[in-house]
C-alpha cells in the first residue's frame, strides 16, 4: 500500500478549509529585531546605572565636603562646592544635595546670606512638574522650608512645610506613625523646629511643636543632634528648662563641627 506524503495545505484545501498564507520574516530581520530589543534594554539599564552612580558620587562628595568642614578646610570645601554646582543639573537629587551643601556652608563661611540665597535659588530652579517621586518632592519642600527659616522668612517657611501632608489635621499627625507620613521624621523635626523657633508670635505654637518632636525623639540617646536640638528648643519655649538643657547636652555630645557652634549658642541661651 502506497502512502501519500502528508501535505497539510493540500489536505485542508481538499476538505474545503481556508488556508492562510504564512509569512516568515527573513532571518536577518529577526536577528536585527532581537539586537534592537537587547540594545534598548541595555541602554535603559545603562542610563539607570549611570544615574545611580552619579547620585552615589554626589552623596559621597557631599559627605566629603562635611568632613572637610569639620577640619575648617575652607579652600578644599570651596572646590567641592564648585564641583557639586557643576553636577547639580544632572538630577533633582544632585540639585538638592548642592543646595543643602550651600546651607551647610552658611554656618561657617563668610557671607552666610549669600550661601543661603544660592541654596534657595537652586531649589526654586528645579522643575517640580518633573518630580514624580514623593520622597524627592518631600525632601525638596523640607529643604526649602529650612533655608527660608535660616533667612528669617518664617511665614514662607511655615507655608512651605505645610504643603506636605496638608490633608492631615494636627491630631492625625500626632496619631500617625512618622515613618508612614510624607517626609517622615525629617518633616516632623523641621515642622517642630519652625513652630518652636519662629520670632513671629502669630506663628509660634509651643505645645504642638513639642508634641511633634516627641513623635520623633523616642530614645534621646539614640537620636541625631538635630532632632535633640529641636527637642531642646521645644522644651525651652514651653518653659521646661531642665529638659531643654538635658536635651542640648545630649546633642552637643553627639554633634560634629560646625554644628557645635549653633548648638553651643543654644545651650548658652538655655543657661541664661
């Protein structure tokens, strides 16, 4: 018995089924397409890695800048500031780091207002519509509020910090876990510091300031000098002088230069 070779196309036609013409891409087109996909993926990953590397380098530069400040190395600090300014346009993160470095420079460099104005300018030059990360958005507003406070523009500072979590009432903020609130503990600290140190009686809120910072400083010995300083300020404005001095002593024990200058001034004020 002879067997007829199977031919699917012929058999479908004999049975009355429609046949579809199969189109096969040329091999070189398939190879080219695969190469294009690999290239796009590699390019995307490359850009991501490059951005992460730039941010890491910028942060390392910032920390090196702070280290030089502790030894009062002004010439090298200025060189680092110039380098950070060149890198600032690379991303919102690098811009914010440069702005924070300028604010830090204002604590020890000549012409402090010049550095604060430069910090504020950089923060306000950022295109905020392009910032999609809630973390970066919070960091931007917190930094801006802090600089405005240093410039004695208290009303603007308070308005800026209130842009974060404006859907939450005071009671809700005090009931919330700071780690789950936009801006986290840094937001609580900055908000409390503004309310405690403002020279405008209409803006000052001693009780709320103390409650805010107590949400952050749970174990005073394990907190940063900045948070302890805010705790001291909040206690001082609430006439809790012993608690204020205790918190300030803990802050001084943990801080580095030049923060020591600011905290020492506060400590002297508390001991008057």
